[in-house]
C-alpha cells in the first residue's frame, strides 16, 4: 500500500467513524488518530534512517578512496626505497 493510499483509507475510515454511536465512535476515533500519529512517526524515523544510511555510504566511499590512495603512496615509497638501496 502506498503512502497516498494509506492516508486516503485512514481519512475515509475516520469519516465513516462519524456515523457510529457516540460511545463507540470516541474510542475508535482515538485509535485512528493514534494510528495516524504512529504512521507519521514511522515515516519520520524511516527518513532519518535513510539519511543516516546515505551518510554512511558516503563515508565508506571516502574511506575506500583514502585507503586506495594510501596503498598507492605506500607502493610508490617502497619502490623509491628499493631504487635508492640499489644505488648504494
């Protein structure tokens, strides 16, 4: 179920609850509102999680880039040391 479908169905449910007798209606309307609030909190948490994952992916890319650069530098310096050792 998509986000839009969920909101539409929940709004439709809340509208239908208005036709129920007063005693039943209040409890069900409260539950429907709690459901809406929890759904919004879940969407916010999911958005925060997605943002954290994006940040983690970017950090890993930078770390991999740094590791590869360090390996290249290390290899270059080892060859330089080997070359100087052969001259002496």
